C-alpha cells in the first residue's frame, strides 16, 4: 500500500483477500471479517467520511463490472466482495443511510445493467438493495433527482428479473431468477421509500405492480385461492422478515441467496406466493389516495400485459384488493373501477377492458367484504350515465347486460334503511327523463331504438337492485354476503313507482313486455301488503277509515288506480307511445310559471336534474297522458293498437294484482273490469276484425273472473267463469309469455299480433307498411308508417272541437276558425308580430302547408297542468280533469263557400272598402 494512501481507501482495500486468493475465495466471496469490522466502526463513528467511502466503493464496482463482462474471474470475485461491503455499511450505518444512498444505488444500477444474467451477482445486489430499503426513510429520493432516477432504474431491472423467461428447460433456474427479483421488489414494497410521498408513490407503484400482476393474471384460479389461504394462515414470509413493524434501529435486513445447498429449488407456487404477499403488503400499507394510484397502475399494467380477457382472474383481483385494503379505504376500489369505465365510455366498440371492468364491479359489491364511506348515489349516477352513453353509441352494445348487473349489485350493500328507495328514486328519475325525451345518438337525433333500449336497461337494473337487496341472485350469481349483513330496509314506495306506470302504454312492445314483468315482480315482492281489520268489524268511523285507506289512502292504492287506468287504455286505445315531434317546447306552454332549467333537456343531465324528474319531463308526461285519455273509444274496434301479446300481459298483471293485494285489487279494479266489459258490447254489424278483438277481451275478462273466484274461494264465480270459457266462440289464443329473469337484460321481445282477416284492409296495410321500397321512399320504418296512418285516419274520422278564445283581437278568433285547428295556447298565437294579409288567407284556405304567417300554421301547445284525480274511467280513465274549463264553440269549417259567413260572425268585414283584415290591426 502506498505511504500516502488515504485512510478510508486503506480500510476498504484491507477487506479484500490478496489478488492471488481472490479466485479461490468462493463460493462465499466474503470480505475479511476483522477488517470489515474496522471499516464499519470507522464509518459509524465518522459520518462525514461516508461519502468518501461510497465514492471509493462506486469506483471499484464500475471497474469490476467492466472487467467481469469479459469473463475476468478475479474481477467478478472482487465485485461480489464489494457488494458485501456495501451491505455491511448499509446495516451498520443505518442512522446515516441517507449519506450512503447515492453511491449505493448507483453501484446497484451499474451492476444490474452490466451483469443482469449472472444470477449470483444479481442475488448479492438484491441483498444490498433489500438492506437499503429496510433502513431508508425515503425522503432522500425526493431531494436528489439523480438518486430518484437511479432508484427507478434499479426497480425496472428487478421487474425484468421477476418476469424473466429463461431460455432453458430448467424450470428451477427460471423460478430462482424470478424469485430473486420478487424478493428485491418485496423489500421495496415494505420500505418507507414507497409510501413517504404520493409524488414518489405513483411512479414506483406503476413499475412494481407490473411484475406482481404478471404472476397473478397467469395463474389458475384454484392455485390463487390456495396461495391466498396460505398467506392468510401464515402471516410471516418464508423469505423476508417484516420490516415496517419495528423501529429502524431494531430492524433486521433479510439476506437473499440464489441457492442454498441441501434445499430443493423453488416451485412456481413459491413464486406466486411471494408475488401475492408483496401485492398484499402494498395494498395494506396504502392510504385512500394511494389506493387510487395503485388501481390506475393496475389498469395500465393489465393493458400492457394484454390480459383483460381473463375475467375470472380480474374478478378475483378486485375482490382481494377490497379485502386487503384498510377498512376505511376500501371504497376507493369500486369507485376507481367505475371511474375507469367512464374514461373509456366513448369507445365505439366493446373491448375486453370494458368487459373486465364491468365484471369486476359486481364482484366487489357481491363479495362478503364490507364497504364503508361508499357513495352509492354517485356510483349509480355514473353507471346510469354510462348506460345512456353506450346506448347512444350502439343500442345493441355488448356491454349493456354487464352494466345492468353492476347497477343490480349495488343492492347487496345496505348501510341505511332508505338506501334502496333512494337509489330506486334515482333510477326512476332518469327513467322518466329518458321516456319523455329519448336518448340522443351520435347523429344528434333521438332514436326510438335507443330510447327503448335505454328504458329496458334501467328497468332491468331497477328490478335487480331490489332483488339484490333481498339477498337474491344477481344475474344468476348468488350473493356471497352472509344473511347477517342483510338489514331491514324501506320498501320502494308507490309514490316512486307511480312515475313509471305510463310505460304500460309505451309505443314499443319490448318496453311494455319488460315493464309488465317488472311491475308484477314489484307487486309480488315489494308493494306493502297491509293486514286490515275486516270492514264489517269495528265502529262506523273505523270502517270508513278502512275503506278510505283501501280506495285513496296510501301510495300503493293510488298506484293501483293508475295501473288499472293504463291497462284499460292499453286494451282499447288506437294510439300508443309518445310523439316527440308534436311535443311543444317549454316556451310554448302558458301554464308553466316557473322557469325550466336548461339541463333538464339532457337525458344525461347534471345532478340537479337527476334528483327528481325535470319539470319539462313531467309536463310532457302529463300531456301524453291526456292524449292517451282522449284517444280512448266508446267501443272496442279493429283500430285498437294492442296485440295478442298485450292482452296476455294485461291478464298477467291483473292476475298478480288480485293474487297479491286481493282486497285493494277488488275494490280498485272492479270498476275498470266493468268498464272494459262495456267496451265489448258492439253492434251486430261490426266488422270481423273488431269481433275478433272483442272475443279476446271477453276471454281475458273471463280468466280474470276465474282468478277472482279462486282467490276469494267463490265457487259460483269459478263455475261461471269456466262455463263462459267453455262456451265461448273460437278466438285467437293468448300467447304464453316467455320466461323472465329479474335483473337480467334479455333480448327485445316481439309481439304476437292478431291473425289477419283474409281479404281485409288490415292485411293489405300490414303488407304495404312492411315493404322495403315504401320504407325507403318515405324514410319511415314499419312502426312509423303505422303511426302516421293512425294519425291521418283519426284526423279524417274525428271532427275537431273548435274552441274559440273569449275576448282578444279578431285575429285570435280567425286563425282557429279558418285553419280548423284546436288551439288552447294564447302564447302560441301571439308569437307572430307580422300582420295577416290576403296571401296568408289564400294559403290557409287552399290548405298549403307552407303558409307564410306562422300564426296560421304553428301547432298549438296544450297544457295539462293543474289536474285533479278522479275515478271516472269513462270520462277520465287516468283521473286527470282540467281545473279550468274553456267554453266550447261550434266547429267552424274553412270551405271557400263559407268564408264570408265566418268573417261576418267574427265581426270582421269590409270597412270603407279597405282590406278584409284591416280592422284586425287598427
């Protein structure tokens, strides 16, 4: 040794064997114990010299790595001894580990970059890395950018080792290589360097999670369960000690070896066990924000590994993430799953990532792991938004059934009594908005297919939500939650359900079919069934109270009234559904006093619009109900829109009502049954199509009487109904309803129509509207052509009730009189500020659609607000009567021969030879 050699260099050099003995110092390759003790004592007592010691060791590592790459045995032996010296310094100088960190991490980076294929060198480097991770507090990483860069590079090298595919038939070598890399990553997972700063947590967890997910996603589900049970029963790792449970001064650093003599090589199960243990520790030690970063890193890792197709492993991973997370942070797992679905909601196709995420959400909610701090309202709102978005992209999107399952699974976690009713109210609110306003697609035009599919999805989710809350199966998957977690909850009230009853008269049969089955399930399992004292007992006051409750009292009874009214309309009316084109905008209504929020027009509106059905949607719903009421005929005719399947649904719903709520069903439903019977009393000269429909309704009524007789154990009524069915003339057979699974989005059902009368106009009409050439020429589908035909037929057959405004200028009287329209909105007529001239009058008389004055052609708006309930099915089946009546005037025709008489009656005539309309504007 040179005379002027620095002391720290001399101390380091003394730790190495002589140059001639280096090659034979194996297989341990350990430094001289006595000299190493002097070195560590020197460093521990002189912290200011640690930087110099680190610099000298870094020079030796770089030199040794460079020579060892070319097969220099002595250089390799020297490198192994240098790494042992570094580990000893890290252990003994744990109080001042930050001073040694830059040089130590730089040495590890150079070693792994140069000799990553030498397993013994890598194992020695992993042992050094684990010792440093054990004692560092991690703050030095954020303060030194070079150290942070080198540290992340070292992590990437260990990740490559943990997923290495060794080109050898020796599986032990592959497993041993992976195990060395995983051991080093486990040291990082248990280190304060990972958790001390959220800024440093994100890049580290992105690197580490990739390696851990590789082993989890490529393992069989049975092996994963076995390893998870082994981890649960043996909390202490067989490879590494627990570091963070003790103070830094008391911690012991684990030593990592490539192989120990006398032990068999590690198996694939050992590798998976180590990987799962590291993943468990990382999840357990993360807080709420870090769980979010970890979930995002998981999504990125699964995408990089291209393993989204493995749905079973994805579900298992989501469940274990919730189970291993700290109790108060478990909510972050399902929240991030739903948020990730929202981030990729605009994809034009359903990808494997969509399917996996949608499978992971119900796996979390149906697991026995309790969740706290979970905002179920935000979750269901995001899921509904996602459903509507996917429907707007493609009504037949493959992701929709999975999203319905996600909504249903929310019912498996109940933490307060009104939770299910609140979630159901949210669903019903969005359901009403979609029903009245539709769903806007990418072409910015509302579509009936999108609207129907969105309604069916929300209905399936609503029913699945209620059934999951009762501990039933969710999409044929039984809930794993124990019965003790199923608390008593508030049932969904009739007031909430009442908003959905109009779907019984929807224009799409698939919607009517799904809703009828949903309604029956609600009647059988959700509607409150009060046990009342018999009406004949008690005082007269008590009897009157009972009758009042049955007829008008609770929300369930009021819903039954509306249900019977809608069923009556469905059986008899000639016009079903909602006409979007004829619905006036909010500005056309004169009865609305409060301003309508602009965001109510968006089916995916803001939170304010989601809390309750928007004012606009309610107004349009009332207008549509009034239109349905006005289309109810006195007698059943061939023009009725109901099909054979609709009458089967009516029978199905009525039977459920009388079986589940017999007393209320009897008192509420008898008037409707008698009114429906009255519509079948047609004259002898009625056409064959009408007679055919009458026979079906009579069979329906007979079967309802049969149900009533059996429910009330009335033998005479049963005999009468059976006799009527046996003697009834041949009629089309009511079809059998297909099987219905609650909470599952089934394919759209098709209706069974009445058999056509041979040679009749109905058959010809059906053929014509089904013609592709006709549909292409008109731009309408079959249903659109039928609705168009019905509207034109009604306008041709039914005379208009012209109601003239009281007071006002003669122009307000002239317009409805000449145009033969029904205009109840003063605002819609006074919009025009331009006068009506001779050209306008001529256009109106000649029936030109492009009349130049909008006051003569604009369709009026009809307000149905301020209505009161009624039980008169004949005059108002839905119980809506106008609170303000308008005087009816005699219908005024607009033929050319009566123009002068019309003008004279309205007080408009020639004055001093001027124009006919001059007086109207003076």
